[in-house]
């Protein structure tokens, strides 16, 4: 080993992927070379996820395996959200970790690598007490490029009081990145011929609040379309209910580049449950705003997320959620069983709803949503849709239309070969619950 190779395992959400790619960029700029196989690396890094138990289990599994197979002279660094929250427990549970770096200081990865010494009895901890995510990004792009798409991080951290969520404990409060830096990165991505720019944060609709900017996201979008007019698609994820303003709807409806797509996790629809979750409970606002958006953007595709089995959720409250889903007819829905999280405001409520009840409610909700998704997809048969090609095989190509965000929504399967990384015109020929089939049209 040359002393300058690294292997990075990135776990968790797209926001963590951006942190991983930024850490990789810092190493690359310092003369390190990425390798695919951990056995060939001098430095092993795991960018962990600490959001809920299943994600924590996966992070621990990856760390344990790398620690067990570690060779003499290799160093293992645990970074990310799990370390920010459970730094001590990780070191006690897994022998062989040389350095522990928190997610708020991802940009100090080189300092940690230069300071750790392989085989020390205790890991080096680098988790300086800081209430927020650092903005000293050392000039690396806060983006993750995946084929013709790029996730671009516009902010990090969160100031919302959602009772079930540990993110504010992990990341600290919301910190917006300077708009000029974001615009410059968008120009660079345009020069790289990126076709889809996906704006991410814990809460994109809170962009600029900490900078004293009202309607910060709408204003940022207006500058973005001017700064990067050649990027065909701009997609918004992680909107917070109550903060989808008229200004935001206007800038979305008024710019072809900004896709008529919105991911707005609502978590529930019964006001009492929402109040117990410390979430916005004005369901009339949701009805009004989504109908306003659909008037302004008739082709709007809506994604949301719900939690079932939140402490105290009655059958009647759950039924209200089902009725809401039937009424709104979302294009895509994600559903999670309530996950008990220590240290959050919901901790005193415990986890009283039995797993089998949570699973039964998840199944009923998804059954309803699948019938809605299928009907929506069937209504597209015969229509034309632009599709961003992400892969191809012998005689088919696969991609996504504006209606589908990467990794979480559906795909369009196209007969024939189409250029990867490009947006092509297609006619929809068939519909499934989540995916579509199509043929190329010139
Ligand atoms: S808005 Fe999202 S990230 Fe922020 S506390 Fe609520 S659920 Fe967590």
C-alpha cells in the first residue's frame, strides 16, 4: 500500500452521500486515491447513518466487518451521524476503530487522518463541541454526481421540533449555505453537462431563514434558473408543511426548468396525531396548498411520507389518514413504522403500539396507495414523457421522468438503446404500480 489510498463506505440519505463525496474530494485534493476494495486501502472511512435503529444496525455491521478484517498499518475512521450521537458506545462495541469524526465537522477528515496512529488502544475522538454544521468547506463542491444527475446541498441541520426525530440532536439547527456559493456550484455542474439538479437539505423550504431572508428558497430558485439556464431539470426534495409559500409556487410554475414535482413529508393527517408529533396540524392548509399547486401546475407529481403506529394512534386516527390519502391521491408515498428514539421529545411516550399492528397498518396503507399509483400510471399510457436515461442493457434502457426522483420513486423502462445521461422523448406504452414502459420517439 502506498500510504495514500482510501476506501469510503457511504451509508444513509442523499445528504450523507454529499458529505461522503465532499470528504473524498478533500482526500483526492490531498493526493489520496480512492480504491474499491477495503483490503487495498491505507485509510478506511465509514460515513455512518444514525437516524433510526435499522440504519444504526447497518452502520455498526459495516464498521464491525472492516474492523475485523483490518490489516496492519491500516486506519479505520468512523464518521457521520451515528458517531455524532453514539461516539462512546461505538468505541466500546467495536475494537479497531482508530478515529471518530462527527458529522458536524466532516471537513476535518484530513486532520483526523494525519493525527490517528494505527493500533492505539483508544480511538482519537474529533467531535469538537459545536452547535451547528461547519461552513468552512475548504472549497469542495457540496454535491454528489450520479450519472446525469447531481444532488446539491443548499443547507444542513434542522430547527423543527418534530417529536420523533433525532436529526436536530445530530446535526444541530438549520444552517443555509451562501447563495453565491450554491450558484457557482450550479454553474460548474452545468459545465459538466448535468441534466438534473436535485436540491437537498433537511428542510429545503427553510432555506435562508437563518440568513434573515424571507422566501429564501423561492429567491434562490429564481437566481438558480438565471445562473444555470442549461440545466434542463431542477428538482425539490424535503419540503416542510406550512412553508410552501405562494412565492415558491409561483417560481415553480413560472419556470420550465423547475420540475412540477414536490416531495413534502407530512407524516400523518389526523390533527391530534400531528399535535402529538409536534408537527404542523393544519390539514386544511395542506388541502388548500396542494390544490393551489395543482391549479398552478396541472401535471404536478407529489411525493410524501407517513409514520404509522405513532404512540396513541387509534384505529379512527389511522382511518383518517387513509381517507386523506384517498382524497389527495399522491403520486408516491413512503411509509415507516414509528421508531422509538431516545433523547427525542417523543421518548416519554414510549412505543406502545405493537409491531404487528404497525405492520398491519403499513400494509393497509400501501395497498391503498398502490391502487392509486397504478391508476395514475395507467392514465399516462399513450402520453409522451421526457426521460433521463440512467442505464441500458441489450435492448432496453432505463430512466426516470420528471415524476420520479432517484432511489425513492419509480422507473421508466424503454425498448431500445438510448444514450445514458441524456433526456430523451418517449411515448408511454404500459403501466405498473410504480414503473412505466415506453418506446423512444424522435
Ligand atoms: S423537519 Fe425533518 S429533519 Fe427536521 S426535525 Fe422534522 S423530521 Fe426531523
